[in-house]
C-alpha cells in the first residue's frame, strides 16, 4: 500500500488542473464553437446583470471572452478565446494570454467582456498587433447585492471591463498584463 504525502497529493491535483487549463478551447470546432459560447455568455450577462445592456447600447464594440482559464503555482498564466462584436455582429476573433509570477496557487475560470466606449478605443484595439489591457480600462465589479456598480453606466472611461462567472480556487481575476491578439479559429 502506497501512502501519499499532502505535498504529493497537492502537486498531483495542481498538475491535473494545469493540464485541463491548457486544453481551454484548443480542440474546438473553430468560429462556430466560439460564436455559440459568445452568445450563451452574453445571454447570461444580460439576464444576470441588466445594466450591462446599457453598456452594450452605448459601446462602439465589445470583446467577449466566454471562458478564460487561469492557473498558477508560483508561475502562472491564463488563456481564452473570444469574439469582437460591432453592432451585434462578430467581426474578428481574439485570444487573451497572460503570464504571472509571484505568490499564487490554484486555478480559476471566468468570463469577461470589454466594452469599447469610444470609436477611438475600438480603433486602437483593432489596429494594434497585440493590445494589452492597461490604465485606460475601468473595472465593473459586483456590489454586495450582486449587481454591477452604477458607475458602469455613467463612466467616461474608453474601455470598461466586466468580469463575471468566476469559479475556482484562486484569488481574484484581473486583466492587468493580459495581451489580446487577433486569431483565425
């Protein structure tokens, strides 16, 4: 009979989570699968957080990442794929990647939507070789009642990020340092 230590058990569990994270949509059926996930994510977002419909209506475009998987044990990273929509139609597909270093352990999955509130912000995003989320992004967070803060519908920020549907065992979800790159699914 083999007795495993807690350290071996933890390392094995984290390895399984990391391998699962590496398969985040890589075997999908291309654009049809991404589009189906985007539609389901937007339906959930608008049903759960109705004020986001105002953001959609005021935005020049939005990048929807239906599933971003983040995992780390000292070194970490995240990956997801999604679609850029302008006037309700998909115009491009993007991947989001992030590498992190520091005190971290665990894995998490979440959805995110970036609302480009100005034509200039959307133009800069679409015409960059690899756009990185930076200081011009404002985050919309849930308050204690589970609703998005009211500032999301009155904000003057060029890009508003909504992160929702978190599940997993890692603290926080952030876009800082995330690079978005156009892909062909």
